[in-house]
């Protein structure tokens, strides 16, 4: 790169005013970004800014977006290795820019080698404080919350990281409209009881209390992915859960066989095509138990179970489960919100909701959450 004699290099821990977004271990040198929407934010009075990143993967490379003064200005794949990426250059050195680096792709449970870290920064100016937003929202979900298909043409069907977006995403849209910081915990294909293929290990509630426990492999263990999360350090005002779509899919898929034990798992349909009542009851208990876990971890948060962007088959069961939890616990700060379904006009890539579908869902959520915050 061309030499700028004013540039100085520093570790993240040396910058007094680095704001970290997303659930992490708290380690800064380097900072490992696990989840969708995680990243860093700075207010920088400078003309030039670079970040040193390190990435790795066996199959699924990470992607990042750059937001400057609230505008989405760039998006790119981060290839394997350690490299410097230019964020700002030849800008007015006397003005303050708000800069956010956002991880677009989800935690890749199927690729233990997938890694994204920010190691250090080069800048020719000063870092200033970043003000905290007045509210905090956590989103827990599946491929929809991961932003799968939110970017890309409707013809795209390849399952690749390119079609994931943390920006054209109802979670980011909802948080922006409510002036809230947000975190996302999501995984494509996962559910409350099982994943879309009846795999009982693909359920988000089992890993909720860890930093990013669904990540396998020795490297992720060393990085702290399976450490207990420090809930006291970040307590949300609202937790939004958007799960159930893949549990519905499992009812329509073949049984899953454990390759180690030979045991089989299946959410069954009756001969008339209706869902087996016993299996629905298992789902309802799992929903109620997860709400209870969310309450134990987030003492004062409003819990909103939002569902419906890709079908509403599980909505009656979700409503019964939440109603049963409320009746048993006396906890009135739990609600169910029905989201608008994706249509042919609002579809994105991979038969998933596109940007306009996410915008419609965000509008409904904002309308439901704002009175809770007020």
C-alpha cells in the first residue's frame, strides 16, 4: 500500500474507545467474531483507517460489511490468511466518522475451521467515545435470523455464505428503528426440538448459555466458544425468539439416525397428514422450557416469540406453550407475535425472505415492541 507517514498501528486493547457488538468472550487481542451481526464500532477523527483481519475455513468463508455514518458502503468476502483491509482513505481528517465492521455470516456449526478475527488497526487520527444506545435487544433464531437469502437474486439456490446478510435483516432493521444495540444468536436449519432433518442435536436452546457452543472443533474450544456466557455483562431489554420453522419442516422429513448409536429420531405425521399429538406436545414443552431458560438468564427482559415468515403451522402450539408458561409461572412479560409471511414478491435467494420481507417483519416487531419499552 502507499505510505501514509501519519498511520500508526495499535492492538484493539490499546484503543480506549472500541465498542464490541455481539456475544464474545471479552478477549480483544485478537477479537474473535462468532455470530451474525457481531463486530466493532468506532468514532474516528481521521482520514484513513485500516483493519488487520485473520480468516480461515474449510468450506464456508466469512463475509463482512462496512457501515460509515449509518450508510452501508461496502461488503466483501474475507479470504483465508491474515491481511490488511482499507476501511477509509483520503477523507477529511477533521471530521468524525462513525464506522462499524459487521460480520455478515453466521457461526458455521458445520465448518469447525471457519474463523474471523480482528487483530489490530492502523489509523492516522484519534478514536473518540461511542455512545451507548438506550436499549438492548437479543434475537434468537434460525436461517431467517441469520439473514440467509436476504441478499442475492431469487434464482440463487447454492448454500454458500454469499447469500447471508446481517444488514438486509429484520433484526438489524428492528434494532435501528428502536435505537437499540442488538445481538443475534442464529443457525440455519436449527429448531427448538430438532433441526429440519430431525437431528435432535440441532436445537438452539441446548447451547444458549454458552458463548457460541454450537461450534465444534478444538480451535473453537480454545477460542472460548463453549465457555459460559457472562449474562450479567449484557442484559437485554427484549429477547426476540424466531424459532419453529425447522421443527415444522422435520414433521415432513424422514427420520434421522444417529451414526454413533443407531438410534432414530422423528417428528411424525398421522395418516391423515396432521401432526402427531405426542410429538407436538414435546415441541410445546420444549418451547415452555426455553422461555423459562431465557427468563433465568435475562431477569427483566420482555420475551417476544415471533413466528410466521415461512409458514404458520407451529403457531397454535407456540401460543399454547407460551400460555402454559405464563399460567404456571405468573410471568406476564412473555408475548407471541405473528409475523407477515413471505410472498412471491418478497422472496429472496434460496426460497428465503428477501429484504422487503425482512422490512415487513421488522415493522410488525417494532409496533409490538415499542409499547413494551415505553
